């Protein structure tokens, strides 16, 4: 009980930090709505957990079972940032997206990449702090006309844009197309996204196909993206990781 009270206190402290005017100033205008939605969602989640804990103790076996399941669920959510992120995306926040955005499928696919990013952190507060820091670093920084720059973006966010050189990462089955699309036997939307990504390049396009993916279960071997087989060999040059021509 004491440990869970500490978790709640930490959660409330994190929400207060997100509401801090100094933090809000670092959030770019284009991301303020999403940032505010995230904060509200965290507040709702904390209120729900707190309300559930204040319910009277159960007096029958069925209620005991429900309480035990609820407690295990809370412990699982609080275990790691990656677990928390996955549960949120697959559960209540995934449902929340469907009610808010017509393009919720695109947004949900973008969010799945957040699970891997969250796996790099041991504490949820560290993850949120890093996200805020990254947003702050990207705001209010416009390059000079002749200044070189690197822009990080998702495929969905790059629609309608073009760049002289494009580096497309994660060109491997399970990443592009997503494992879920492969298992469902419907990769047409993923094929369309691959086309969108490739056609963002004006002059040069680099496709990176990782051989392994790292997750909580360790290293997992990956096969190159199946869409590469649909490209004519005359369209590209193949190189290994040591930049030796094959």
C-alpha cells in the first residue's frame, strides 16, 4: 500500500511539473494541443486509480478476485515506462484516439514507436522529461537559409513535404510493414506509406534495413522489408553495414 501511495505521489508530482509555465514555454505551438491532451489523460488516469483505491473493501470471493486483478494490473502498468506506454496505447488511450481523430490509425501507428523509445528509460518521469526536452530543443529554432540541418520526422508527418536527401530507417519486416499488418494479412496501407516515404526524396534516398531489433526479450532477427523485393535492382545500389559494395 505504501509503495502504491508513493507511485501516486510521484504521478501527481509529474503532472504538476508538466503544468509548470516554464515547461509549457518549451513546448512548440504545433505540439501544445497534444501535450495538453497527454497531461489531461495522465490526470484522469491518476484520478481513476485513486478513486478505485478508495472503494470499500470487498466482502465476497468474486469481489476479491476483481480487486486482485486490479492490483496486478496497476503493478504491471507501474513496472516500466515501456509497459506503461504499451498498456496505455493498447487500452484506454487507444480508445481515446478513436473518438478524437479521424486519422486515429495513423496516430496509433506513430505511437507504437514510442514503446521502443520508452524502453530506454527505467523511470516514467525520466521518459516524460526527455520528451519535453526534445520538444523544447526543436522549438523556436529556425535554420538560416544557407544552414545545413537534419530534420527528424515520421512518415505520416512528412506527407506533402520533400527533401534533397532522405534517410528512411527501420526498413524491415515487423517495422515496415508492422508486425500487426503482416499478421492480419493486409499490408496495403503499409505499402502506401513506404511509397510516401520514398517519394519524399528529391535527389538521394538511403534505406536502412536493420538485422536485429532490441526489445525487453533481447535481440530479435529481422528480415529486410518485403517491399524492397518489388523494386527494380536498377533503381538502387546495395551496400553492407561496413559500406562495402556487394
